[in-house]
C-alpha cells in the first residue's frame, strides 16, 4: 500500500505541474490524460503482483484511490470532447447546451442514486460487498464504458464509485462554465478590473471589410478548425461589435466580383502590420 500511496502522490504532483505550465487547455488536458493513464497502469501492476495487508486496505484502495484516478480520466476525456463539440454560437445557445449536459448528468445520477448517497454520506456497511475483489456481483455491475475489466483490478462497485467522482468534477466544471457565460452576458470579466462590454468595441471599418475578415478566418480554419458555420460566426462578431452584417452571402459575392485585389482589406491589414514591424525595428 505504501508504494501505491507514493504513486498517487506523484500523480497529484504531476497534475499540478501541468496546471502550472499555462498551456492551452486542449494541450493541458491531453497531458493530464496521459499522466493519469500512466500512473493508473503503474498502480495496476502493484495491485496485481502484491497483496493488501488486510481487507480494510483493499477497501480503501477500491473505494477511494482507484475511483479517484479513474474518475479523473473520464472527466478529462469528456472535457476534451465537450470543448470540441460545444457550439460556438450566442451565449444563450451555449447556456442551453450546458444545461442539457447537466440534465444528462443528473439523469445518470438518478439511475444509481442510492449508491451516490452511500458514497457521499460516507457509509461503510456494504464496503466488503462493494469494494473487495471476488464478489459474484461483479458481472452485474460491470460498466459498458470499461470493456477491459480485469477481475484482479476490479470490484463490483469501484467503477461505479469512479462515476461519482466524474459526476462531481463535471458538475462543478459545467457550473463554472455557466458562471463565465453569465459574466460575459452581463459585461463582467473576472480577469479585468474595468467593466468591459460590447459597447466598448466599435467596428470602424466597413461591414464588407468585416465580412472579408470573417470569411478568411473561416476558410483558414482559425475558428474551431473551420467546422463552425458562417451564420454562427457572424452572429458572434455582430454581437461583439454591435453591427448587423445583414446578407453576408451577398456581400461575399460582391467581394468575389471585385476586378482588382479581391482581398483588399486583408492586404491592407498585412501592409500595415509589416510597416509597424519595420518601424519598431529602428
């Protein structure tokens, strides 16, 4: 058990180090997932080759230690999927999407509500049935999310205990996402001392120039890898700069029909930036 606790401590330190690197969120999640899987594998080796001193040690491991890491692994995976799939649309639609995710979480929780209460209330009466290996109920409680169940590394309820961990992490994560969206909606930003709203930003170039910029960002894959629809992107830019872009398809047609320098706004952006860089060199 000592080796397992040392590995658990090393895992927690490695996660803190990753968080301290100020990486992009997707890169941070990938590294966290990699570390969690690595340490879980190392712990699995110890559990399969060494015996616990007593039943209480085995219960502690399968009730708390393993579910903690497995729960975080699933949390990292779901968080990565959420960041990829979440709609890049209006704040109201984003909030609806998150509430849908929260309802799905609550639905899963209700299916095993008694066990959730058992864990959250710190009950122990059924620990030997739930968290000691060799229980015949294993097959009854196998989770379809875990196809590679190892009887030497699994009890009847440790995977279900990891679902409780994942539920708590996801619930807090989605609530924080709602908090951030509420701040954006009201014009309050935690990272700024000055109140910032869309009223602070005015698009002073032409609407055609903005459409040209948006199309360039879209086709370059600069926003969500190019998977977001133009309608959604124009809604966001319209809200940011308080501008109605109207029939942007028609505007794009006008840009295509230019006789000279079709991307004149982007060319102008490039020329001005280059001039600034050259001036700053002196």
